[in-house]
């Protein structure tokens, strides 16, 4: 394929196929177990854990995230000291 380098100058250019990598299948049970562990440690742990996930892992766990976020919020609330203590 010839590409225009300037108005009067065309040079040949070789278009190479894209290199793809095969992704390994995501184990929902393993991802859910990790989500359970992170949610039991609070919202900060959930955020850190979320940042370690691949795109495929995020897609597969997303429908369950409200449950884990609620659990993390409960842990956060339980760990805060009450007013006046």
C-alpha cells in the first residue's frame, strides 16, 4: 500500500496484522471468593481489590458488586467508633 508522505512523495507501507493475546477463562467462583474476602475488610480493601481485576473479571463480577459493596459498608460502619466514646 502506498501512503502519501508529502504532496509529491508517496512511499510504500506494509500493514501488519494485529497481534492478539488469548485470554484465560475467568473463574467466577474464585473471583467471588476474593470479592467476599475484600468486602469483609471494608470499602478501602474493596477498592484496592477492584483495581487488580482484569476487564473480563470486572465484567463477570459486576452483577454481584452491589451485594459486596453493601457488606463492605456494613464493615466500615461497624469499625467506626460511636460518638462520645
